[in-house]
């Protein structure tokens, strides 16, 4: 997943939203925030 994150952040978030099965919008937002670092 790290390679996808480096290649395309939008694709990474889309994939992670399914793969990681976020419980709520807060978890989703936290993952997006990690991309901004």
C-alpha cells in the first residue's frame, strides 16, 4: 500500500477505505490527515 500511496494519494484513499474497513468518518479523516504529513 505504501507504493500506491506514493504513486497516487487519491487511489490510495479509495483502496484503503475498502481494505481497512473504516468504522466511521473519524477514522477515514485520520487516514487522510496522515497523507498530509
